[in-house]
C-alpha cells in the first residue's frame, strides 16, 4: 500500500448546560490540561455557570470575560475565536469550526485577544464584547467563544490520529420582543442509519420561529397488523434551523407500504404530519440479533482491528453531523 493514512479525530468535552454542571478539564497534548468558565454568573441561575445568557436590545452591547484555567504541569497556548451556534443533526447546540465564515450571532462577538497562554496552575481572564446590530429581530441568537489548543499532536503507527482539543463556551443573546418557537415537519422517510444498517425513520424538523425549544418527537409506524410507536425527547433546535432527525427503530421492517404519523411539539408549538412510504428491502432493528461478523485472514494488507476501527468511525459519523466533532452544548 501507499503512505499511511491519517485519521483526524477532534476531541472535545460535552457540558451539561441544562443542569448547570461544569465539565471536566480538557486534556491538551503534552500533559497539560485546561478548562473554561464564565467570568461572572447569576448565583440564582445555576445554568449561567456553564454559559452566558443575556438579554440585549438591538444597538446595545455587553462585555464579560471567560476564565481559562491550566491544571496541568506545562504551559498551554490556545487560539481564541468566535463561532456561530448551530443545531446538530440529532438536535442540540453545536458550533462552527475555526476559520468558518460567521453568518449568525458569532459575528457579533469580539474576543479581546486571538491567542492566550496560561502557565501551569494559573488562570487568565479573556475579555470579550457582544454588540447586537440595529434592526436585529427579537428572539434567541446563539454564538460561542472557542478556545483551541494551538499545539496539535499526531500519534505514530499505521493509523495516525491527529488530536485537537477545543472547548466552546456558549453565548446566548436574547433580543427582547415577541418571540416563540414555530415547528414544521417535512415528509418522513425510511432508511438505514449510515454505517449501521439499522432501520430508522428520518423526520425532517424545522424551527421557523424566533425562539429555541427542546421538542418531543413521537412517531407511529403502521402497516397492516404491524404497529411501532417510538418517542424521543430531543435537545435544542435553534431558530431558523432544519434537521433530518434519524429516529432508530427497535424492530426491523419488512418490504411493504408503511404509514408514518409524526408529531413534534414543545411548550408553545406542536405540529403533525402523515407520510406514506413503500419500503423495497428489509431493514434490521436495534432489538433484532446482529448478523455474524466474519473476519478472513490473508488477502488484505490491513490488520483485522483496523477494519473494525474504520467501521466504528463510519457509524459514529452517520449518527452525528458528518464529523467526529462533539462540541460543548450550551443552550437550554
């Protein structure tokens, strides 16, 4: 074979923002660790310990700072930059990558520095300012301030892993005025979950309103005597976003015509939609036994464990937004 391929894995840590929990420190290359937290918070609102939540009128601004702590034994140098808040494919707030053009509230956020260095056992406060443009519509607007380790390491071996450590602190800006979520449903389809072969109902969900929400999704799948009902509590769907939500089914499906009744709703918005779908081939469910895996020796220059690794990466990529980037959630 040619030169070894490099698989890039971007590592980050999820924060339980809804419960106000602060995540563990991120392990940076070379034995250093760092963590971030809001410089100021509301003692009566535990969630503000994990992200910024401010009400700002059009034309106005606010400033605060992020405290960066180095709990490791060597200095750490971090890139500092603004990012847009986005909705992940399976719901929940995620954030854009470094260098991605800012098209949303990320463009309102200005960090005071583009890079920061923190000595072992020390803390540094990084100021930033958010200015809301005149004419901004009322509602919820999510940005983030990202801290990314400037020193990237790559492991050796045939499969090299490029490790990038990043933390993102959410900045939720609420522009005052009438704002409610408004959910919409597109026609549902049946397909396999990429990388797994499992049966799933793909439900297109949109929030065309001005306020974020965490809706509940209920799907009833029927065909003759077959009846399958699946419900999921989704995470955040941001205003203006659309996601093709993959709802994995516990039981397999046989080739036939199905009726899909989908309902999605949150506190102030609810919508239903019926779709008719004909399935051409059988699909396996999560409760069905998995087919045996046969590993043949010889005939391949890759070791058997590398094939399993690549299959696992493909499965993870299918569930997420097409990458291995798991970003810190910071919206309620």
